[in-house]
């Protein structure tokens, strides 16, 4: 049975790839031509004049952290260049995106190609920004200089006391060119330099005056060989290579060899890379080390890394897809929607996380333990029922942590799409009765009072695609502070959340570039389903509901592939919807979190106001928003489950008030005669609603394209939010 299931999973993966390949083949011509090529940090100390190419490549990869503005500073390492005084000089170029476009990287790329003023520079820093302090302007873009243009700085984080510090500096006559908190740091360093303090000590002194979070890179005009790094609460990692060694992608970095940007490199010297996340380093090195909070160090192309204690663990950088364009697809959003069958298969480890073995028995809270003779030793003192064979979930990230089995009260936490995935997971945990209580709270609202007592029986499960979201990190810090057990579901291997918890489940969904998350949502729900079954196996003698969940999980790659076949229907519906001012999405039970996620996707990428509600909530106020003249669209998720009667009744009510009714269902007979449009999705038990999110994602995508909006880069948003 196990090998048959594994073969089925492999075959589903093959079919899923065929679906994507077929789509790409039929649409490659349609999707060519309009591909749109920034708050992340990257720094480079090299052996030859290629800094601008490495920095630009890093900016393009780090656009998940923001794309309101971007910029670079490099330093010449040649004496006597035209226009100089014989010393090294700082050169800075930066741009903000214009209007509602996201073109800052294109503007920077064009300027670098035309001016070549950074050519020949071997050391530099770069930044891509999501605006927090100060608007989206060239002046507010990073890097920032001090008031005498001696230092250049890039910063990720938030300085809590910047207004107080800025007021002190202005009273001392120090001028400012921007509205940002980062320029305050640059000017603090400048004041220290005016006092005769050496550069490295000036940076340390300035950092001691800050309150908040920061990841900093700081260059000085008289130091052409390196720069300072500082971290507090904002991720910063270091990687090194010797030219001539092999890179992570297997390409040699020797004389004449090509980098990711196609530039040749010189052999024989050490190169140092600094970034806010491993993705930016993946082209150049196989491993990295992380700075800790409070670290301040100096990196140099001649002296390596200074002022950092030895003995730190190095982490491997996982192989990632470093493609900068989604070709042959028009956008990353639709590409990632179409990758969901493969992503789901990877979350299931192609069946490897579901094996055939002895059923678990635990002496659970509800049932007396089986006799000692009936058990074999199991995890954490729990047991397996000898001789009983059934499919069980094996999760390596949890198996070696028996303390998790002490959890009786589970809290889930996440932000945005991850929060809604957690809401679906909450329903799965409750369906399986895996814990005494299950709750979910937005990460930004996590405080000690939210954790059920006793704290030693409480666990916090954190959800984050990037593994770097600041609110999630702070929620975990709160939990650790109060002795709450923590574990996580993340996509980015080796990310901050993964390192903090050191226990959990990786999605392995692959890199997600579009700001609006699609494949991560479905993969997170799959992972939560696996975790729910895993805990149930250790708290029940036998439970047919766990078997039903496993069955639904195993069918999801095929269900996702079938749902992708609804694309043309979704395009037609998008054409009817994209001009409306408001859309409402209704669901109940497992359909409720999908309704919320669908509404988020619609407003996130098409800028159409959308709200998700429970199936019975309209009559408590939102009915007033239905405009009979405008035929307000209502999308309803009606499935053949315990909520079918309530949802069909709600459908009759909204239809009676003149709404245009679109129903997504696994049983069209439930809404025949009342729905204006019906989208049929496969029936798949407790995961039927999860399949329904795919046509809703496609509708949101096509609405955005029809409105002329780039769905990959919604205005005002960032993929990874590392500020509070």
C-alpha cells in the first residue's frame, strides 16, 4: 500500500509538471514582452571592480522586502581619478519608484548602464526599501550620507527614539535632507567623527544611542577596503568566498568565470558578502553565519571579518531558484498559482511524510491506555499499537521533541495570508480534537495574557512564509519569555523563525516572489493538516477522522491540478467583476478562512474593495452594502457538508436583495436555480474548501491584469515585513 501510494504521488507530480508545461507552451507567446523587472540589504567587499553588479543582482533578488525605492553606494579604490582629490570617493545612486509604478530597480539599472560612474569599484552597499519613516521620494531612499558626506549608510529596522535624537542634532545645527530615521544614524556617526573619534569607534558610539531595531552597513570615504556592520533585532548574515572556489550554483569564481550577472571576476582574494537574508548570497557562497543582536563588526576585502567572536555555527544555504523573471508566464503571481500542485506534493514530501506503520496509542486524556502487553515503546513515553497497520504521519522536525506532547492548549499565530492559513489549521485541529483548546491570534497582538494557563501546557505554533516577519518574531519572543513551547511552519530554510524555534515543519514550496502569497497558503494548510494528524496519533487509540484527513491530504495535488483547469472560466468571471467597487465573499466552517483569504487577494492585487464574512454574518449589518441597482457581486462557498443548509439559505437571502451571486461548490445541485454563475470544484472532504481557493486566486489575478495593475508588486506592500 505504501509503495502504491508513493507511486501515485510521483505520478501526480509528473502530471502537475505537465499541467504547468502545457500552460506555458500554450501561453508563452501571450506572456512574453511585458515582464516587469526594491526593505533588503546587501554589501560586497570584492577583489575587483564588480561591486555594482553584485549589488544590483542582490537588489533584484530582495525585492520581496520592498520596492518603494532602492540605491547603492560604492567606493573607488583608485587614487587620482578625474575630479577627485587623490583619495577614495563615495559614489551614491538612488531612486524612488514613480507614482503607483514599481520601477525603481529599472531606473537604477538604466542609470548604472548609462553613467558607469560605479565602474571599477570593488566595495559597496545597497538597499531596497519599503517606506516606513518618510514618503516614497529619492531623498528618502537609501543609502543616506551624513551632513559632511563622509559616511554612507543603509538600514533595515525602526529607530524608536529617532525624533528625540533628530531634535538634539537639529538644535546643534546639523542639517537633514530626508524624513527618515536612518539619516539620524548617519549624522550621529558624523558628530562622532567631528569629535575626532575614529570611524569604527564612531559607529559603535552612535549605535549605543539607538533604541529600536537595526541592521546597518556603514561605509567611510577614507576606507576603500570595507565597511562596518551592526545588528539589533533585524537579520544580517555574512558569507565569504575565495575566488577560484566553487559557488553555490557550481560555477567557478575564477579569473574569467562569470557571476550571476555575467561579469568576470579576478582570482586569488577573499570576497565578503553581507545581506539581510540568504537568498541574496545563494549565487556566491554555500554557507553563511548570522550576526547576533548587539554585534558590531568590520568586514574588509583585505582583512576578512574583524571584531566578531569565533566559534559561530555556519549554516548551509539551500539551493534556490534565482530566476529574475517569471517567463514564459507574464507574472510571478500566475506562475506561482500554477506551481501549487508541485508545492503541495513537496509539502507532503511526495508521500514521504505519510507512511504505512503501526497505529499510535498514547494513553490519551479521553481514553484509558491499552495494556502494557499491547504496546511497543513509542515517542515520549507514548506507544504504538502492535499489529495494527494504518497510514501514519512522520514529521522529522517534531519526532525528536517529545516535550511537544505536553501541549494541551495550542495557540497559532501569523500575519496576513499566514494568519488565514492558521485559521484553516485551527478548524483542522478542532475537527480532530487534538488539544483541549485551540486558538489563533494575529502576531502583532500577541502578549503574555493571550496564552492559556498553565503556561507549561501551552504551545505556540508560528506561521511565516519568509520566516523573517518581525511581528511573528516578537510573538515567539513573548512565548519564550513565559516558558511557552514554540514550533513553526516556515518556507524559508534557515530563516530567523526557523532558527528561533529549531523545531517545526518546512513547506519546501520553493521561492515565492510575488508579494501576494498563493502557493504558500495552500502549502501551509497542508503542513497544518499533517501536524494535526501527527498530534492526534499521539492522543488517540484510533480515530477515523485522522484517516479522512490523510486521505484528503493525499488527494490535494490532483485536486489542485483539476482546479487549475478552471482558468478560462475564472477569466470570464473576472471580466464581469473587475469594474465593481465592492465584492463580498462568504464561507462557513472550512470555507470561512478561504473566504477571508480570497477577499484579501482581491483587494491586495486588484485594488477592488472586498470583504470576507461568515455565511450567517450578512444579516447582522453588511446586507446594507448590497446595491440592487449595481448588482453587488457576492461569492459564496457552498459545499456538501454540515453547513450546506445554512449556506444555501444565505444564498437565497442575498439573491432576494438583488445581488449577483457566484457560487463555488462541489455539488451544483445545492445552488441550482439561485446562483447566477457556478464554479464546480472537486469534493475532497475537509480540504474541499482549500481547493476552492485556487479559482479565487485566479479571479483576483485576472482582475488585476484587466485593470492594468502589476499583481506581483501591489502598491504600498512588501513581501517580507521586518519592521513593526
